[in-house]
C-alpha cells in the first residue's frame, strides 16, 4: 500500500467515525488555537513597540536625571538636583554629536482662543527638536534662533490642538492665551497619532528659554536628546556624554544615558520571555490533545486487530502497518491543527476589533499579527504531535502476531 493509498484509507477511517474523530481532535484544536492567539498577540505587541520607537528614532540618545538615586545621593552627601542648562551646553559642545536638544515638560496647561478652552500638554523645546523627534511642520514654521535666545512668546501647536481651537481658520499669526499669557501661534505640526498611549497631537510647544524663564522659573531640564554622527559612533557618544556629566557633577552617577535602540531591545527581550511562558502554557493543551490521540489510536488498534492479522497474512510488512497508523494519527492531528489555526485567527481578529471599538488599549487596540513562519510552525507542530503520540500505537499494531491477531474476537 502506497503513501497516498494509506492517506486515503486514513481519511475514510476518520470519516467512518466522525464524532469520535472530532472529540479526539478537540485537544489539538484548542491547543493550536491557544498557540496561534498567544504568538499573534506577542508578535503584535512586538510590532507595536517597534513602530512606536521608529517614530522617535532608534539612534537617539536619551539623557535623563534618575530620581531613584535620590536616597543614595543624600547618603553620599551629593547636591545634584537634575539636568541643567549648563549640562546641555557642555553636551552640545561634544564633537561626537551632530544634534543636541532638550525639553522641559510643563504639564497640562489651559489654552484659550475666543472663548474656546482646551487642556493640553505644554513642553518647552530646544533647537533641532524637530530633527530628533522626527516631527514635520504642516503649516507655518518652527522657532527661529533669535526666538530661542530671547525666549519669545510664540508657540507651535499639535495637529489636534489647532483643529479644536481654530477649526477651519488659519491659526498662523493668531494670539492665544497659554496659562493666562498671550502667545502667538507660528506653526502647526503634522498629525502624529499616539505614541505609547499618549496623544502626540494635543500638545503645544514653546521655546525652551521661554518655558524656563516665563513658566518654570528655573534652569532645570526634563531630558536631553542627542544624535551621533552615525550609528557606529553611538558607543563613543554615550561614553563622552557620561564622562561630561561626571565631570560636571563630581562623579555622582545620578543620571541615565541610554539609546532608544537599547531600550527597545530590552523591551523585546521581556516580550520574548512572556511569549515563551505563554507558549509553554498553551503547549500543555497540545500535550493533552496528543494524549487523546494516543488513546484513540490504541482503541483503534484493538478494534482492527483482525484486520491487521489479515493484512500480515497476505504479505504486509511491519513497516506497512506502522506507516498506516502513523499516517492516520498524523492526519487526525493535522486536520485538528488546521481547524485550530482558523479558529485562532478568527478569535485574534475578534479581539483586535473589540479592543479598537472600546479604545481601552488606545485607538489601535491590541494588534494581532500572525507571521507566515508561525503558521508553518503550527502546522508542522500539530502534525508532529500526531506522529509522536501515534508512534506507540503504530508500533504496537506493527508487532502484533498475525496468528494471534486472526484468532482475536
């Protein structure tokens, strides 16, 4: 009996016992479905994180004050209170960097235009901020150098801020009240969407010097952002920034200097660990399904003992019987795997649609991404479950004594 003939006989056997075959496949179906959903959710989360970081630029170096060092700093008797403008100027002078800028967050402020009030995130930004953050101007312009130097009362609005305040009016040149201070609008940014759950379009940017002098009243910065001349120079740039901070702050390591790429890699490793854990849990269902296949194949061997004896009596070899039962168990598992993949895909799409409708996880919801390699892997794995768990029943059938088998009632 050839392979195709064995496959045809296997399908006929499954068709003859439809309910038993379906119940046997349930373990594989739910196991593969769980694996598909877990893999798709993990890969979707990974793709979402990568997409968010690509918006910010993977070669951007982030310099920030580390508040967790406060207790240890007090024990050492240190006096570092955060990043200052002097730090920005010193880092800007480093030859390893081509772009250096900074920002100072002012939190939520009220913006008013002709009676229309809006609460938005206000941030003071330095020169080259558009380059580092990969932002584009849709209308008007960005801040000029003299506006940074003098701390002019001008602002660049996020896309949604401009839409909500001005509607179809041209906002360029209009005056708004920002936290009670009159500010002139000189530009509007292109629509950006959400980044890590925060709306990047409901913002107002003002010159960094204006934020410090007119609103904050100090020289403290929230974060310094820098870009090396090339990605290959990133390690040297990181070392140069760290050495500069240590020199300026008496070797007190109260700062974090890192790249978005290394942060992305760390997050990806955590996501991968969760993926392995969840995949292992989902794999237990496949194990249960495999045991079910082994059980039903052992029952099948018992039911077909006389058939096996007859086939051996007319010349069938051990490997013929072995292959026949392996094909039957593999077919059972493979069909169950295909059904499980289809159900898993549908379940994942339903989750993505529901989370988008509820907006509980942002406007994009939980992303569902099932790569081709995962589909091929799920198919092969489900087939291998049938082979592995069908091996013992097949071996038992192949080693039946034909004389004993023919006498079996």
